C-alpha cells in the first residue's frame, strides 16, 4: 500500500505531525472542532492502529439506541480476497436500527447494516455508501471507486460499515410510498448509523476511530456528499466518486434523453436503434479528430475538455447522411437529438433543468449505452425512481409501464413534482436527496477534513459538468476565505473517457482513498492521482475488453486536479504517466 510506504518514508514528519495534531486538539473523535475565525484549519494526526480487545462474540452484547445486533462472527483470513490477495481476519457484525411499521403502507422497515472489524485495525473507520436504490446489504469491504480494484479499505485495515439505507430488496421500489423510508434513503441512514458505528468500534477496540472517512460511487458518492455537508464535523475525509448529488434532476434528465432518442429510434422498444454502436464510433471519431491532440498528443483520450467545447461542433464536424443511415454518417435529425441530449433537459420556457455534458469519445462504451438506452426507460431505474421515490405524490403505476412513463413525462407539469410536498410527504426529493447548502463545507474544512471528488467525462447518467459547476461555485465561495481557498481542502479530478463509475475508453483503475488518507493524515495534497488502463493481464483480474488495440494494456495517465489537465511533455513513452504533466 502506498500509505504504508509513506509511513516509512515520512516517519519523522508523521511524528512531528502527530505532535502538532495533538497540540491542535485534533487527535481524537471527540475533540472540539471549533476553530477561531482567523485560524487556519489544523493538520490532523495519523491514525494509530490497535488489535481488537476481545472476541467477535463479545460484540453480540453491544447496546445502542434502537439497535439490534443479530450476529457477530469471525471471518478467517482469506475468506475474502481482492485482486487475488487475502483480506485479513475480521469480525462480521450484522444488525439493524430503528425498526418500525409504516403508517402509510403497513410494511416493516429498518436500517439494516453489516460492519467488518479487522482483528488488526489501522485506527480508521469508513462509511461505505452504496449505489442505486440501495435495499441490498452489500459486503462492507470499502471498495469506493475505480474499476478493477487492487485493494480496498478492509484489506488495508479499516473498520467498514455498509447499509441497505433503510429498506430491503423486496421493498424496492415501493419503499418510496413511505415518507420516512424516503428520508432514510436520502440522509437518515448515514446520519443514524455514523454515531452507532463509532460506538461499536469503541466497544471492539477500546477507543473511537482516530480518523473517519465516508466514500462511495454513484448514489454512494451522493451519500459521501451528504456526509460532507450534514456530518462534516464527524468525518475527516470524504471520497465522492461519480456523485449523483443532484440525483432527482439527473434521473429526470434520463427521461428527457429517452424522449429524444425515441424521435430517431427505428424501434422505440429498443432505444439503441437511435444510435447504433457503428454510429457512436462515427461520432467518437469526429470528436477525436477535433479534440484528441489538443493536450499535446493524439492518444485516443480527450484531456482538454474545455478546449474541446469550442473545437468540436456536432452540427459542423460530423458526417451527415445524404439519404439513408448506413453507419458511415449521422442523419441531421440524429445530430439534433444528440445536441439536445448533451445540452440537457429544458421546459417549454427554455429553462435548463439539469446540466450540460461534454462530448467525449467514451460514448462508445457499453456502460454509457446501457444508461442511455436501457436505464432511461427501465423498470428498475430512472422512471421508477422519478415516479415512486422522488415525486410528490408518488405514482405507483409507473411500474406497469416504465417506458411509457418516461416517454410521457412532462417537463412543465411533472418536473415540479420533484420539489413538491404535501401533508404526508413533508420533505421533497430536492430536500432529502441533495446535500443541504452544498457550498458550505465549513464543518469539514475547519477541523482539518479533506475531500476528493472523481468523475468520468463520459458518464452516461450523472453529468460531469454538473459536478464541475458545483466545484466552480465552491472555488468562488471560498475564494477570499481567511482560512484558505477550496483547493486547500477539496479537489476535483476528471477521468477522460470513463463511463459511469468505471469502464469506457479510459485509464479507470486508481486509488483515490490512499490519496485521501495521505492528504488528511500526512498533509500530502494530491497534485495528481495515477490511473491505469485495465488491459490484458491486469492484476485485478477485471479486464476492460473495450480498450483500443493500440493502447498498452497497462497504459498510465495522471488524473489532474481541476482545472489542470494532463499534457504530454513532448518526449518519452506516451503510454506512461511520467511523461505527462498537470498544467
């Protein structure tokens, strides 16, 4: 692990930082995090590992408000693996919180969780945010970003919690009929589980976690954004990967995409007929022709996203079919549809309802296609989320024909339902799903906390421009702040060509969690994160079969903190990150 090496390299610095950290009163979970207005945030001290004090079965007796521990069992070393490496022995604790019977639908709800507590603990806690509509108890291993992981938080010695966010799989998606289940899905689960998990850690190890982290991808990235805003004083590090932090808007944008694609689909029951893979390759080539070399080298990646916005014009730079679609061109109607999709949804008054998206060649990826063509109309995805989870009042009939619901969604009359409330649903989805006061990260910043946000530029569902717009506003918000500007505690990294959370035509294997730990605990601000392609022989065992044949299977690139981009230095092997600089 990188930070293990860092510990050896930086022993002296770490000791100094530990002393400074303790002097600053920031070494424990219970410290007062108030900082005088003129004081720079402190440097947090590194976590200190300890062994578990008792046995797993001892944790069956753990007591906390409205919490039931249903099992606590020892998992021997090697029971779980990552990249063919054994994960150490740990206690697997399962339980639930806040069991209740809904007055709305009569269902029994509870916040189910599992926690994995290493016998040899590194002093760190990770809240693992999970994806989609939750409802499943995903193993608490702390895999919180990138494709083909080579490690995870549990392997590295973190105590990790995972939850179903307040409902089980059999209650999906109808849990949206219960107002409290909506809130637990949005922010209630993480708010309630965080203090419980820390107390369980204290019961297991005799101390609270030295350092607490929250991370996840997709909806899990949204959970991390929730932690950064609602619980900023309870977490030291936030890793928001591909965050769907404006999820209701993004889900509605997917319905707009479906409506647009329907216009040019030869079969409305198969939206991929609107833009075949062959046609997507025509579009990708047109983007590459205009934008690939803007970063100093033609390598199949568009690093200079901003320059590409003006260099590429879909109405001018794509071959237009003179008659029938034959796979070598796009029809003028297809071009108009794509221009609309990448601009984002609008109502009849022309008001933008979500964000733009940058044109990126990663749209040839099957992950991108599945979000655009299947999830936008699917029974388990966006129409159902909008109809049952996000709008007031919910419309349970959406499950009968999600495709028609998507096609008929009205952006003048239906979209406002995402912000609506009534006597039963007193919080709108814009309130329970999105971070409150999303530019105010004072609680996180003031006690020395740090945040890394990562997203692919070819994300098929959550717009990278939406995340970028937020970060641009964050830069402005903290521009003249005496305690420091935004890059001092929050950095945003774009991954060229990457689809939603992973895949696409991209170097999508990277370890942002280690970068975050090094920043939080050792003061090493990430000026780049090295990312690798997952070609043949990738040690994760997860090969990206869609990568171009002319790429080295282990191509590396630096991911750069926005607004910097990776530029080729002009000499040296272009397959290696060392020959690129963030400029």
